[in-house]
C-alpha cells in the first residue's frame, strides 16, 4: 500500500513551467524541421517522396537507421527486461553490429542493382510472378500494424501515464496525429532529417538520465540488498551480468542469443522495408556503408543507456518495478503479470529534476514519433507501390503519392482501434513479446531473402512454398502460446511442453532451418529460372566486380542522355511556375502540402524520360576507408561480447 501511495504521488509530476516549456519547444523544433524539409526537397515524384531523391549523405542515413530502430519500445522494453533478468537482452543490440554490415556490404548492392523501391519488388523481379511479393506486402503490413505500431503505442503510453497521468487515448491519439502530420507532409526526406535531429535528442537525454543515476550503483550493484519474498521470483538472476547463459536453464540461452537473434536480426536489418528504405535513399554505396557503420557504433549505447538503468530501477524500487504478487502489480501498473515495463519511466519521474524531466519526456516522444513515422512512411510505400499499383496499374505519380498519404491516415485509424487489444494482450516483458513474435514469423522471410540473394538455383516455386510452410509452422507455435498465455513466475503457463517447451529463439533457429530445407528441396525438384532472368539479382563472389563495372558504365551512359531531359524539365518548370503565379496562394500551399507543384503535362512526360540508374561504383580511397572502419567496429563488438559474456 505504501508503494502505491508513493507511485500515486509521482503521477502527473510533469506539470511545471520548465518541463512544459521544453516539451513545447521540442514539438516546435520537430514540426519546423518537417516543414523545412517539405519546402526544401522534391516530393512531387515517387522517388522524391519515397526515397528522398536518393541524395542523403552518410550521417543522416546512419542517424535515421538508429532512430528508426530505437523507438519507445526500446526504452520501455530493454529497460524492463534488464530489470527482470539482467544484461543478456543487450545481446539483441550488440548482435546488430555485425548484421548491419551485411546490409551495407552484401544486400544493398543487390537491391540497388535491381533498381527497386520496396522489398516485395525485389522478390518479384528475382522470382517473377506476383504471389510472393503480394504475400510479403500483406504480411509486412500486418506485422507493422499489430506488432511494431501497437508496441510503440503501448510503450509510449506507459511512459506518458507514469509521467503525466494523461488518459491513454488522448495521449496516443495526439502523438499519432502529430506524427502523421509530418509524415504526410514531408515524405522520407522529412523523416530522415527529423530522425537525425531526434537521434541527438534521444542520446543526449539518455546520457543525462544515466548521469543522474547514482554512480556507485554500477560498481556496487551486487552488494545492494536483494529484496525477497520468494527468492526465485523476487531476486535478480545470479547470471544477471552474463550475456551468454546456460543453453537449457537460461532465460536467454546462448545458442539463441548468438544464432537465433542473428536470424531475426537478418530479417529486420536486411529485408525490412523500414530499414532498407533508408539505405536506398543514400546518394552512393559508400554513403550506405558509412551510414551502417555509424548506426553500428550507436547500437553500442543502449546497453549502458537503457539496460543498466532498468536494472538500477529494480533495485531502487523493488516493490513496484519488481512486483510479482498479481494484486499488487495490478494496482501499480494495471497488469497482473509484472511491472518491469515501468522501470525506465519510474526512474525518470522519481530522480530527474524539473526541466530535465521534461527533456526525458521529449526523448520518449522523439523515439516514439521517429519509430512510428518510419513505419507509417514505409507501410505507405508498400501499400502504394505493391498493392495499389495492382488495383490501378494506370495510376499516375500524383495519384500514387496521394494514395500513400491516405494510407498513412488509415494506419493511424487502425492503430487507434487496436489500442484496447494492446492493453489486454500485454505480456510481462514487452521486449520478449516483440522478439518472440518475430521469431515465429520472421525466419521464413529471412531464409527466402538469403537464398534469393546468394543461391541462383532457388526458384519461385521453392520460395513460395517455403514461405507458406514456414508461416504455418510458426503459427502452430504462436497461436497456442497466445491462447494459453506466457504466464508469470507465480502462475506458469499451461501451454503443453511439446508445443511451447522450446525457447522462442531456439524455435526461430529450427524454423529458419526447416524453411531453408523446404525452399531448396522444392527448387531443385522443379524447373530452374533461366540465367538471363536471374543474373542481376543474385550476388556471387565472381560477379561482384562485374556488377559494379557494368553498373558504372550504365550510369555514365545515362548521364550522357540526361542534359536533354534536364533542359526539357527546366522549360516545363518555367511553364509550371507561370501557371502557379496565376493561382491563389491557398491553392499553391495545398499543392505543396500534397506533393504537387507543376502542371499535368510534365507529369505525363516524366515517366518517358530516361531514369538515371543508381551508381554503385565506389572511390577506392573511400572504399578502403569504410572497409577499415567496419573491421574496427567488428573488433570493438567482439571485445564487448567477450568482456560481458
């Protein structure tokens, strides 16, 4: 009861002028950046809106990759799992240091060579037909809505409720609408510029909170009193400071942490539309690689800025963050299975002074809005380019852009309706929920992409039945687990051991292996795809140099043609400006908001003009520079893994 009184007194603490001023100032800056990018960038074409015109340099790419990945789910989920079980959850972050290099060095060159905007487009070009790309588009949209968006909304709501005491629907709807505003107005360029700004806000705010934590807690965390009512449920794990844990009794067993996370990470970093789209917007392959390296270095930080503070929060507030008794947990955080998810928000509202507390809320808003905006934009790209173009093949560029923005509004509406389901389906550890769902659904996709890129013999029949078989196998594990529930320390789940006994990370490994075998068996038992239809979409060691040189020659040939088209575009733009000056200012602003800006004639002529293909050739000096930095980053990653293993 005493703990509840203390918690109640903390609610609504962000209500002073200093905190409010910082929060308002933050929103003004973010919206200003979005509006600035709206008028600065070309959003009147599909490439301009969805790929930022392929003009982004390495540092916005790296910052956007990090900010798109680090949402409010990381602040709440990483800190919560850290509070519940220790540092092993940091392995999810440090594993990405290796996977992100695969993205920049192996996968992006293939995607650029294929000339695609979305991942389903790549599968369509690689295998032919439409059913694989359509399947991937639909399942990706479902995953965005029911896992990524719902998780970010819930975790953001947890923080806002702890800090402000707002009604969950008022808070989430407000955030969604503001996020949708600058997503709709600015396109990908707005997202990447705001992501860059918000990355610095996220890191700065997290460093501030870490600095306010008592320093001696890090060095004396084992010596602090370990609260107990039930030693098994209430005390921290004995292996709390080990990344690699027992393969049978560990909550995150080491085979799963090394291989299972790599599989899920391969799906997320190398095939997910949200991430890959940022790389495709880079001005060159060298900028892609440098951005991936920057993102990798930033991924070292969550262990120290989120996981460790979560562990400290459990020690400082054992009756609330570490509660296990269902009745008490229900009073503290509204759920009976545990309250570890409030670890980070509780730390913020309890130890931060006025002003800085508002800064931390701004950090959470930055993470939430950045992640949601990235998902909104990428899901809009998937729906527009892979689904709407099937419904209306004759759609113009302007129609595609408008449809993409309307889809963002539809995503917002569906997400708001999903809020009650998110509240009812909350699990004890949010990050475990995210990773378990990914382990049940993502390995088949990762398997098909990996084989598509590296194995020329894989055909459409094998890839399709591999995806279907993997999906059915994953659902056979996921649905019973959700039906019986994951349980808690006091009340274990009733799910049969035969179905739920294998750890979800180990299940992901098994699922990946079974899918790969099915894809290969079916492919080798059916007719192969002819070489001329596959060569540009498969990466082999012998073809690396050839692909780069051919691409470079094709790019130069396009540059020779470009001046004629540029001159025509310039003349058309003068004609368009003359027409626009005759219109009212309101109409002009509306057209700018919706991505228009010229007459219909240039829009009809534009698709006929030669399109400059992405140049993936690299300057030798900068190529060796980024390669050396990649080796340095891998060395740092190996050292960190070894030190905390």
